């Protein structure tokens, strides 16, 4: 228990980020439950947090996440962006990548959305 307390005191920023992510995940789950409830005419609500460059840098410096970065890919090359991401399974419970907006057959800049669950 002492080692755990020491780890938390050394990684306060990471713990706050993880706690915020958990709360947002719970809020999103509650929003999804309300969205699929039959007969409910209220609009669906979702909660999520966009991570900025500073947040990603903090996770990378802590060795928790790597591979979430801008990439240059040759036209026509098949790439699985998820395979390029590594995460510490003790902290990160899931990583999903939505690259449906990426046209690998045409030159351009395209967004990919990374969803990281803590």
C-alpha cells in the first residue's frame, strides 16, 4: 500500500488525468444508456474529453502511450494505425482508432480519431 501511495504522489498529474478520463467514461456510458432507452424522447448526450498535445506528451513521457502522432503514408499503402500504437495495459484498458475519414488512395491530410480508455 505504501508503494501505491508513493507512486500516486509521484504521478499526481497522471492520476488526475486518469480520474478525469474514468469520470468522462462513466458519463458517456450513462449518456448511452439514456440514448437507447425505449420511449425516451430526450436527445442522446455523450461526454468525452479531447486530449491536447500536452496531454499526449505527458502520457508518452510517462511511458504509458506511444505511437499517437502525425504519420506520412505512401498513397495506396494499407496501414492499420492501431497496430502502431502501444499502451501500458496497467493504465490503459483500450485503444481504438477510427480512420474512416482517411482516403489511403489519395494525397491529402486526413484526420484519424484515437479513443483511449483508462
